[in-house]
C-alpha cells in the first residue's frame, strides 16, 4: 500500500502562491534596488496605495546612484501623499551609504541590511530573501496573525517572546530554496486570505486542514486583540494667508514632517476674534478673515485637530520667511503633507 505523504508547510504554501500570487510591479523584476524601494514604501502602507508611487519613483530614479543624489525637495514631492516621510529621508541616506560603502550594491545579508537607516528586522529579512534568495524570515503583523491562527496561539503577540516563538516556527518551516517566494507567499496569505477583521477566506486557504483557529471556529478571537496606546491629540490653528492669489507656505525645520512645507499654524484652537488679534499683534495688514472649517489628521502616534482661517493680506510680509506659492506651485513644485489637504484643496478650489 502506498503511503500518502502530508505535504509540508512550505510546499503547500508555495503551490498556493504559484497559483494565486497577485501580479505586482516589484514582483516582475525583483532587482535589489526595486525590492529595497518597494519594501520601504510598503512599510505601514497598503499595496494598492504603493503601486502608483513605486512606478513613478522607479521611472524618475532608475538606480541607487540617482536616489543618493536627489534633492530633498524633489524626493518629498515624489513621496507626497504616501505619508511617514521619515521613510523617504532614511531611504536617501541608505542609498548614500550603499553608494559610499558598498559600491552601489545593496547588501545581501540581514546583518548588513539591518544597519542601514529605516531598515529593521522585518525589512532586512524581506530584502535579503526576496532580492537575493537568502535564507531569512520576515515577520510582520500579517505573518504573526497567520501563524497565530494556524497554531492556536492565544498569547499576547506584541511581546518579543511570542514574536521569537513565531519566528522560530517559520524558520523551521522554510523550504530548501525559493526563500523569496516563501516570504512573499506568507505576506500574500496574510493580505488576501487570512484577513484581520471580518471574515477570513478560510475555504481558500492552503492551511485550512491544519489551522487551529479555523478548525475550532476561533478566527475572531485569534490573534488576541490588545488595546493600542491612546494617541496624543494636538489642536492646531491653520492659516491660509492669501496675497495676490498666492498662498503662504513655510518649510518645517524640525520634528514630525521636517523638510516638508506646511501652512503657517499655531498651537491651540483660535476663535475668529483671537485670529484677528493674532494678525494685529504680528502687524499684518488684513483685508478680511474667514473661518474655513475643521479637519483632522491621524499620524501613527499623534492626532492633529485643526481649525482653519482664510486671511486675505494686503502685503506679502516677506519678513516671515514664507514662500508664496501659486496653485501650480502647490500642485507641481512643493511637497505639502496630506495633513493639510483639506485647506490646500480649499485654496485650489476657491481661489
Ligand atoms: N508587504 C510588504 N512587502 C510586500 C511584498 N513584497 N508584496 C506584497 N506585500 C508586501
């Protein structure tokens, strides 16, 4: 009697991947440079959002040398709307280090990659395995969810101890080769099958015959939900200063979003009267002030609650080191983070 072999974890996963992998631009031609760019863009950002940014970026910056030389202003313009702008500055610094210390060749080992700015254990494992087919694991929140459900892990997955257990589980199931495909296949199951909320598509999952959470009807409770730390809320008053159909913007010099342009703003929530008083105290000659409305923007750790005022000026007040931008400049020249979109869109539509 022939013995029926239970296919291994990796062979089930890779067979599924071969039939179901999405066609994604960085998968066509996974050169180390393209993998580096895509993995940085994909940190905390959805695949659908990244695709057009990746395509535009690769056309403008074809190799690591062009990335190492780009001006910050142009880099931020290419990154505009993708968020988490520190990734862009780190990516440029990483490119410069690769040019200076590695002759322009992206290093292949996790140990070397992890030394580079903006590259943590997950991204280093992803680049090493996907770009160079090195034996490495890449454990992110998606992989933690998939493995926790398969193994019935009901512990708090945010602890480093549990992460290490999961890493070990994955390491012990790596195939003999195809390390890059294995990494991407794990991500793919997490992204399109083993969905976090609502209903995971267990009937389409290559692991449904062995998945603890599926077999015990517990996909809604595994992984354990942990409460996230509360975000700090900051109130800001945003000024749309207009002079001769141009809007005043200024460069942020430090902290969150530094190097990017912003609308002038002050901490706190101003009333119309406070806004008038503020402009008077600065000596601005104002023809009128109008309340535009409130908007909010959520960053990873902080939330901005904004209140905006249109302030029409009668002179340009170059003393403030503002930059005056036309509509065309706002669209094509300066990079202004999404946090200000509500007010920038108002300017584009109403002026
Ligand atoms: N998320 C992070 N890296 C990814 C990749 N290479 N493909 C799809 N999703 C990802």
